[in-house]
C-alpha cells in the first residue's frame, strides 16, 4: 500500500481528516537529515512532508512526529543507561517512535521503504524484534490500531512557534523577551 492510500485509509477510518494533516517543509526535513547524518528513506520523507507534525489520532500518546525525533533519541539513551544495557542501535538506525519503554526504528540503508524494528526495555532487560515489514505497513497498522482504539485523542498540532492548535482549542505560547 502506498502512503497516499494510507492517508485515504486514515480518512475512511476517522483517524485523520485532510484538515488534521500538517506536514513539514522539505528543507526542514533535509536539515534534520544533515543533523542526524542520515539520508531518510523516501517513504519516511513523504510521511513527514504530508503529516510530520500532525495526523489526527494516528499516534495517540506515542511520540511519532518530526518535532519528537530528537527527544526520542534522548529518551532511548536514558532508558538504555537506566537498564545499563550495552546494546547499541546500528550506526545507520533512526529512532522514529516511542511509547513508554518501546522504541521503533528503521535502518537508513538506501531502502526506500525499510523494515521497522522495535526495542522494548522490560524489567531491566532489552527485547528487540522486527515490528513491520515496511514503513508503509507500519503506518497502515498504526492507522488500523488508532481506528479500533477505544480511547479518543483530539487531533492537534504544534506549529513552528510552539503554539498548540486543534478545531476547538488554540493555545499560544507567550513570546520570550
């Protein structure tokens, strides 16, 4: 399934309307690629460009979006240090999501739609497994999970200035002096 079809699936399953999708400029994505010293897979770049800041209820309480990537890496290191794990990610890995002590990543190895792996820190041990056959199937599965999830998450996004927006609420952060 292609990413555009998954976005249509999000709408069909009431996970995200087109107005819930907020993307990231390609120049910002390329700047982050330089910062992480990795070329992101094409499907991931497309995902970030179309809905890298918000995709309705897709992520629930998980960290999944563009603005979360640096914090996910920091949280992974914190978890790894707390468990005193010597397990390191492959040098070309990119952590893309985190929920509690579960971290999802793929390898930036030239594959345009890479497999997604999950590392879980459970009871002071580390478990790693292949989580999805491709990034697009990962997003498709997240969509189906979000559509079946009984918990309701209000779609929102945070703009470049840190302001929070959704259909019923807008919280604007004060400007620093």
